[in-house]
């Protein structure tokens, strides 16, 4: 009896987790950039991954989104090992992301930029495209309508035919979130969405993340703005030199002596770098 109930409890636990990272290491031939990292991501929550520059945060996102293969260990998404899946296959599993560097296409309209994120979902086989079958036209119309809804949702309130160069930097970052949402993800990973933004634009990103969580979309946030991280995260994983050094609620993490030391160390290095002739 005890075993059965334990099994059920385990099942319920795995049901709550959308991602399990198990003993993950990644190397590019040299020393490990990620070293024996394990954690789980709970469905519908906001999880932040923080750490000094070069800690391995972007590499971790790249592994979580199938761009890089783990060297050791594995990543389970929705219970399945993503080891052999390409990013587009992960998109079909409900995983989407934005990148640390802006990836906006400036020669397309804002609507077309959002559509780029959706084309996977379009019911557009090769022949349907050539023959312009009604099913394609219908889904294209629906896709354009959804793209405009997403632009509205992220607060890019311009005509759909506007070119991105008319947008502020903050609006470009939100345009990228709209594109990442266009494949209807259950899990979205944001790599430094507030980098380079002013406090007002950062607040807009915060509001957006909160709205995603309200819609039960799991958010993974990599971010240096600690006010944003503290304000929006349910859970934080801290990495330093590729190792997980802490995990927990914002309060617990920012009281952790190892975390404080990692950040003071990083700031000390920056200050030292600043005064070096
Ligand atoms: N494709 C790659 N090839 C070799 N080294 C890499 C590659 N990607 C990242 N690294 C190295 O991994 C380390 C962590 O980088 P990164 O994940 O970008 O850190 P963060 O995002 O935390 O600033 C750095 O030392 C970086 O040079
Ligand atoms: Mg990075």
C-alpha cells in the first residue's frame, strides 16, 4: 500500500514538472562549461537562471532548446528525453525562446516577424503552398490575425505593416517575445529580455512575464536585472562557473552566502578590470 501511494506521489510530482535536467554537463572540447547540473522546472511557474557573465546561462538555454546536445546527463521535456530532437521538433513539443542578441528581420513588417515564429504550425505542405490550396489560405489568414493579436498582447501597438526600424529598442524586445509566442508554447525561455532597457521598459517586460504565467505558460528567465528577477520569479537557479551553486525562492537565494560571494566576486573583477590601465 505504501509503495502504491509513493508511486502515485511520484507520478504527481513528475506531472507538475515540465522540464527535468539530470546531471547535465556540456563541454566544447575543453573544460566543462556546464558541470553536473540538475533541477526541475515546475509547470506554469516563472523560473530564473542567474549567474555572473560567462557562468553558462546561455549555454544552458541552448541545451534546453535542443541547439546543443548534452555532453553528459539528459534533459527531459514533458517526460521525454530531448537528446535527439532538433529545435523545430522541440517547438512542436511546446518549447520556444528568445535570444540574447536581437534577431529581428528589419526588411520585413512587424507582422511578418511574428509570423516567422508560427510557420511551423501552418498547415502548409509543399503542394498546398504551390497550389495555394484553400486550407492554406485559411490558415494563413488565421495566422495573420493571431500575429496581430500577439503584437497587441506584447504592447507593440503599431500598424501590422510597420517596419521594425520604427520601433524603440524596448518594443523590439517585445516583438521578439511575440514571435516566440506565435508557436503557442507551453514553455518559453527568455535570454536577457531586459538587457539595455530603461526602467519603464523593464516594467513592461515584467508585466508581460506575469501575464504569461497567468496563462500557465512556464517561463525561464535569464536576466541580470536583479529587481526584475526578485519581483517576478517563483524559483531561481544560480550558476557560477558552470556549477549550480544555489536554488530556491528569491529570498532564500539572495541570502545564500555562496550567491553573495559569487556576485561580489564578479563585481570585484569588473571593478578591477575598470581600474586596470
Ligand atoms: N559554442 C561555444 N564554443 C566554445 N565555448 C563556448 C561556446 N558557447 C559558450 N562557450 C563558453 O561557455 C562559457 C559560458 O558562456 P555562456 O553560456 O554564454 O555564459 P553566460 O550566458 O552565463 O554569460 C564561456 O566561457 C563561453 O566562452
Ligand atoms: Mg548569456
